C-alpha cells in the first residue's frame, strides 16, 4: 500500500471513531439512529413495519439523488465548453425518452407495493385480541376504558391527574376509539402510530407493544384552545404487573365504567 493511501485510511478510521464517540451512543444505537433518519426506534410491532417502509423509501430516494448528482457532475466535466461549435444535439432520442418514462414508473410501482403491503399489516385486526382498550378523546383529555374488566381511567389535568394507560408487553391490544365532541388524534410517538378519534364513529386498530417502558402520548389533531393539555402516559409492563394494576382499579370505586365510556358502545364499528 502506498504511504498516501495508508494515511487516508488511517484518517478515515480516526474520523469514523470520533463520530461514534462524540455522538455518545453505542455502535448499535449509532447504526439504528443513522438508519432511522429522524425516526425513533419503534417500540411496537406495527411501528417496525412503518419504520421499514420509511427507511426503504429514504434509501431509494438517496440512491436516485446520488445517481442524479453523479450524472450532473459527469456531464459538467465531460461536456464543458471546448469550442464555439454547438455540441451534437440529441433531442427526440427515443430510447432515452422511453427510459425517462419507464424507470420512474418502476420506482413508484415498487414504493407503492411496499407501502400497500405495510399498510395492510398495520391495519390488520386479529380475532380474540388479548386486551381491548376503549379510548375516548374529549375536550381536553383522554379516558382509557379497560373493556374486558369494565374499569376506566380519566385524565383530569385541572386536578393534576394525568391519563395513564397501562398495557402488557408483547400482547395484542385492540383499541376502539371515539370522541363526544370534536376530532382528536391518538398518538404514541414511540409506537410510530397515530389514529384519528372521530365523533360518532368507532375507529379500531391493533398494537403489539414490544418493549417495556414509559412513553409519552399526545393528541395529534389541533382540537381547540386546550389541545396542548391532551398529553397522556403509556406504561408498558409485564403481564403480572398489568394484572396487579387492573386488580387495583377494580377495587377503586372511581374507576368504575362511566357515562363518557358509554360512547364506545353506540355508533357502528
Ligand atoms: Cu385533542
């Protein structure tokens, strides 16, 4: 190996190491963050599907972008002005025009295919989910109804009581959601999932949380004056901790199913 290329190799190794160390994460995290390109690592099975569609689309866009820059650079260098004569004119070049039309169509068809397959997976409802949660988004907070156990938790920020949603890890959770007033949107950024909450309608979807932890939830639809108060907390716990939590709610008279939750059984599903 020549000295200059050895030097270049050493320099690039040092640069790569510096980037890794100064970013303050492990190799695995750095790798995940680099490929998430702005997205957090998904903490749900459905989120993983969307994450893969996203990273795949960005990789395709980056490849097309890079190919364009290379072509532009090539032509700038190779075809720069050398004489006063016009260069050879190549308009109405049929093969090139066919290529211009077919290649973008193929790219769009492939992206469309993966998006449609991903969307079907994310929207899939399975029979007999492990837990069913009824979500009521209202002005200005959330109520979570544990439908199988007929208990609920209602967030009341004025009383300093935040809406907490406890879910067992690695279980299929069916959500049914509605609203008594305006459109809200149930959003848990770490699940990479959001779904509109619409008055007079029951929207259903399924989420399988894959990692224990505490996550922030938000309303993702500007629903009025106190929209910013509509934050909630999601706690993903073990099945045993979930059972203990539900037993505690059952013993609490304030947690009995109430009128707000009745909206979940009217309307059509
Ligand atoms: Cu809202």
